[in-house]
């Protein structure tokens, strides 16, 4: 265990403490080698560092710490202790971030089962496990089961906490996201409007959660091709986030990125490109060139290039993103596979049919193994290949 403390200190020293808003947790600065003993506050400090590493996109190191802290908690506190269950929950979320959805689902189910037994079905930690289990299911394309769990958690939270409680509103937002995947756009939009209205009333128009609801509603409208209203809300959200949170805040960059998607949807390529370049430059400066968020922005820009017929620029950028994602996330991560599929589309537009088919076929085989044979992304890839 002591050797892990040395590892963690080395990992932390590789970070970017100089960047805005990205400081190592204060509890760890100047500690030197961590002495574990059997005190939960030291384990908590390690968990704080794991969260910091996750924010840096260093998911494998984040996972390693969560596995070690969970082992300590199980040994010292027991498998059914509340802190041990919290460690299981954190590990499952780390795995979910890496696209390891099957293992994440298994741990979330195990955590949920124990929490229901130990804490009760109405306990907030139990409901938190339900909500994130539903997210894991959604990311595997198990939308119907995810919806059922979200609705169950929502019903309990409305009864126990009330309809205006932040946790209730968060569950409503998660349910709306799942409904989008089920193409139940009308109910999703209704739920998001309701959440926004409550948050504006209870928290105020400039609260971070309210702005998050505005962003979610705008995205719901964009997915329904209600572009005029979606654009109006996205612009309002971006302006408020720049004022309240600052131009470099992660939420502000999300608004810029989503607005760029809308501009691309409405064929305003140059405006979309300008926003995407700004997001990439800021994310590179704040997080580094290999951070998953930076790579997502680069992938979006590559698609914008392709839509403009700038195929070489698009392909070169996609190759760069694939290499980085393989290095950072792994060769079979869903995000890596997404960029592989995008590159295949670019190759086909360039007239390189054989290369495009070979690449998309590799993507299909990996998606079948990683996501499952019937996942929507797998089905889509198979359908495209059948028509090429």
C-alpha cells in the first residue's frame, strides 16, 4: 500500500498545477509518502486525488487508486460499510468514464443490491446507485431498462424529497436524456422545460444548475431540429455562462461546442469551425492536447472539415485523434471507435472505398465485442456496411 502512495505522488507531480482552477487537493500537498494505517481520512484523501486525476482525463490512474482504496476499505471497514459502498460506486463511475460499461454495470448492480439491504430502498445513496446504474445501461444501449430504473428512482425521490429537490430534478434530467435515445422527444422536452422552470424559480436564472438546464433544453430542441429556438437558448446560455462562470469554464466551453454543433446542423460551416477552434485552443491550454475533452473537440472539427469538402484536413485530424485516443483511452474505447467510423466516412468521400470498408468493418467487430451485437451504434455500423 505504501508503494501506491509513492506512485500517486509521482502521478500528481505529472499534473498541471499551473493551470487555472486545476490544483491538487489541498489535503495531499506536502504529505510526502502516504501513511495508510486504518484511518478513513487518509483513504478519503486518496479518493480526492483520484477525482482530480479523473478531471485531468487520467482515467487509468484514477481507476488504480479507486481499486486500492476500495481494497483498504473492504479490509478495514467491511464490505457492507457505507464508505466501502461509496468506494464501489466511485470505481464503477471511473470504469464508466473509460467506456468499460459491462464491469461498471456489474459493480453498480452489486452496490445497489447491498445499499438496498443495508440502507433501505428509499435512502439517497441507494437512489444515487439506481441513477448511475441507469446511466451505465443507457450507454450500452439498454434504453428500456434504463428508463424503468430512472422512473423508479424519480418516483421515490419525488415522494421522499419533493418535486423541487435538486436530486429529484437531476433524476428528471437523466430520464429526459434516456428518453431522447428512445426518440420520445415530446416527453423529454416537457420534462426539461419543467426542470428549467423550477430551477429558475428556486435557484435563480444565473445559477449553474439553471444554466445546465438551459443547455439541456437547447440540445433537446436541436435534436428535434427546432433550430431557431435551440439557437436562441444556446446563445443565451453561452452569454450567461461567460458572464457568471468565465470564458474558460468547462461549462462555457460545453455551450460553445454545442452551439457549434447547431451551426453545423444548419450548414454554417465557417461559424461552426470558428467556435470549434476556440474550444480546442482553450481546452489544449487548460487540459492539454491529449485530454479526452480536447480530443472530442478535435473530432468535431474534423467532421466540420469533411462537411466543407476539406477531406485531407479532416482525415489527417481524425488519424491524429485516433492515435491519441488509443494512447489515452485504449483502442477499443467507444470514443476511439467513433473516430474510426468518422475516418471511414472521410475515406469513402475521398474515393478510397476499399480502405473505408476495411476500417468500418474493424470498427464493427470492435463495437460488437465492446458494446454488444444489438447496441444502436453497432446496428448503425452494420447497416452502413451493408449499403456500401
